[in-house]
C-alpha cells in the first residue's frame, strides 16, 4: 500500500477545513477547527497563526502534504534565520481526515 499523500487541494472551507485528493484515490476532508482550539491553549505555538482564516486559506500542497509558506523560521548555528514553510506530516493529516466520497 502507498503511504497516504495529498495530491491536490480541492477546496478550503470557512469552517477551517480542507478538502483534498489523496494518492489513495480518495477525497477526504481535514477538519482543523478542533486542532486550532488545542493550539490556542499554547499562546506561543507557531500553529496559532492558522486561526486567522486569511492566513489559513493560503494553504498549498507540494504533492505530499499541506503547507503554509513562511510559517516558521529556521535558526542556523551561525545565528542567521531563514523562513521556511509550516507543514504537517501527511500521515497525521490522513488520520485526522474523513472520507467524503
């Protein structure tokens, strides 16, 4: 069996869910609302930026998982920082998702 991966985004919904095609042939919806509530309990959590729908709807896929550009910063040993995407393990997203087809 192939490991589940997101092939494309079909729709980003105002209820903070994302409908995606998966390489399994399924169409699944990923509801983020409950996770956003969990993350809100930790004010410094980098994921809190996604509670702003304008930010949330900027989601993209790389054909593997969901990501938000410039969602984090990597700090290198020499002290300089560079932006990087905020993303999630596709296996976790698959487990969180529900089939809709």
